[in-house]
C-alpha cells in the first residue's frame, strides 16, 4: 500500500469527489487468485486501489475503471464502473432491508456473537463479551459466510466454516422462534424513521418499489412482516412490487437456492428485483437504490444504478461514500431529496 488516492486522480463522472474523504488506498501491486499479479504501468493499468473495507479493488485504466470484488468465498468477479446520476422521471426505487428500512443490525450481531461464543466454548476458549466497533464493517452489511469467515480468522481460528454456519443457523432459528412466540423481551425489528412517509410518497407517484436483502428468507420475512404491521401498511407482498431475499441455505439433504454466498455486493440480487420493476440498462438513471452498507453501494453501482447512501451503516467506515450519488442522514432526508426529482 502507498497512501490514499487523491480526489484529483478520480473521474468525477464515476466517483462523487465531493463526498471523497480518503476512501481509497493506493496499491503498489495486487495478486488476484486465478488472474495473477496486477501492477500499475503493466497491461494498461494506471492506478490500483482498494476501499478501506477491502471489499472492492479498483483497477484504473485511464478513464476506465473496473471493480474486482474482493471477498472470502473464493470468487473474484470484475465489473465495469459506470456513471450513475439520477434523472427524472424516477421509475423505480430499490431499498435495502436491514439497517435501512428496519433497524435490526443489533439483533443479528447478537446472533453472530452467540455463534462465536458457542464455538469458543467448544474449543475451551474464554467468552467474547462484545465485538469492537471497528469490526462493524466485517460483521454487518455482507453475507453471513463472510461475516463468519471474518469471525473465524479473528476470534476462533480452530473452527470450520461449515460448523460455524450450522451453529449460526441453529441459533438464528431459535432466536426467531422465541421472538415470534413472544419469549424475547425485545423490540428487534423497528421501522426506520421516515420509512412510512417515503413509501407513501413513492406510492402516491406510482413509483415501483423493491425490497432487496442478503438475509435468508427465514430471517428476512418476519422482519419485513413485523415492520409492515407496525407501519399499518398491510401485506408486504401486496404493497411492494418486488421482494428479494437470498432464499434458503443449501446443505446435505436440503434443497437450497442461490444467493447466500453470491449476494451483495454482487449486483445479481438487486438486478433480479430491478427487472421486476421494469429496469433496463438504457434507463438505469431512472432507477434509484437506497441502502446503508458498502455492499449495497457496490451492488447498485456495479449494475450502473445511482445510489443514495444512508448513515448509521458502514459506508463511511468501509470507504465507499465516494461511490454514493448522494449521502443522507436518514430516510426523512432521502424523501426530501427524491421530492426534488419528482418536481421536474
């Protein structure tokens, strides 16, 4: 590594240099499994960089920028970074669930912590009282396998991923069972401030709405259902035009669906929901994504769609704010922002 990339080195058509705050770290070289070593001045590469959360490797070739997904699942796909500005009329809005529409991160982080401690007990290790705040970009906003791989490397190196996943699923299912039975004295899934007003604004202007989450179905559906009940907006499947979760977990003796490993920040899951809303690449500027994590930023930007980032997630910590078309303090502010486009 060799210090931060300067804003002057970034194309303002691809990055929001007004939001840039040293998000990207310069790389002298980068080894990509299956592809070899990349270096500036070789194969047309003019600059190599990675965001602070190490999710995205940026390969600059003059005005072209390719993004390689740097992940722990062993696949390293690359996508071209395209300009992404909102243009009226807005035809569709894609919303992240956890942290954006529903305040649930603390609940799921508690499940991950219990998973780690179950494995640490198995290996005779002392219990971990809590995660450090600096670990937030690694234990929220990504896929469960990536969260657990991080925890193995940092907190329980003797554990196998398969055992961690089994423990996580057992604990999560038990937490959900107890929550649905009223046995947990917590309000786990609170709608975010301004969510109802934003949704009603979009409905009033006949803008199609999609909910997209990397959470498995058994986790995501109760969250959304509980939030809609609290908002008084009825059946989620009737209200939203598309709801996409990462499905069910594959395993021996179980039929799973794709999406748990290849989820955010891959663009696949958002793209699938977007197609239901009528999305095409030619009209991508008329569709907007809203989320609070670096994985949301990556997913939407890698499918060429403008993105509104919301604070309280890991966008700033992970160094992806410069990829946001806009950055707001809450859904209340997001609503005000979108109203300005609806007036045109």
